[in-house]
């Protein structure tokens, strides 16, 4: 499926309206909404950020971590030289909700200096990742 496919659009927006995902995307500077691959992969939607690995980034830790008082899951992708930080709803590991987005905003504010110099965008090079590369219209659209 591709972005121009009606099936893809239906899948991308199955749980959240386009306006909701666009509002979340524009309210976050570094985290990106990533739609689950689905099917037999048993994954879920997430907010994802990818950072170039160095000692400062490694201090975040791996596994279930707390960043600025917010729960997150961090894991190293050593083959790519990255640390991925994933957020999902605390009550449903397959879902992203407004509280998840608020957690991302808090983490972004706390780690801003680190993120500005080490973020890799998009964190997932796929149309499943709602980012300026794949959905530029979200960032160029004007809301009233």
C-alpha cells in the first residue's frame, strides 16, 4: 500500500481522525507518530524519536525508563548507532492518546538541547511515520 491508496488512508486514520494526528504532529518538535505495522507483528501505534548514540544519549538508559517524570521505553539500535525512545498510552501499549502526546511534549522540553543536536528525522523511514518527509502537507497546512 502507498499513501495514494485508499486502503492505506483508511488504515492510517482507523483509530484517530486526520485532524487529530495533524494537531499532534504540529504540537511536537521531535517525536513522530508511527502507525503500527499491524497484522502478525503484534506491535502498536507509538510516538517515536531516534537519537544518534553517544555518551550523553546513553545516559538516558534502556528498557523501561523515566524521563522528566514520564514513562518511556528506550532501546539501542547499535547497528544504526541510535537510541530509540518510544511512548504509548500507559493503559494500552498499542495506543497513542492525548496523555501520550503530553508526555512527549514534557520530554521534548526537558531534553531540548540534547534533541536539537542528535535527533534523526524521520526516526523510521517509512510512510507509517507521520513526519515532514512523508506528510509535508501537515506542517504546511494553516489552521484557523
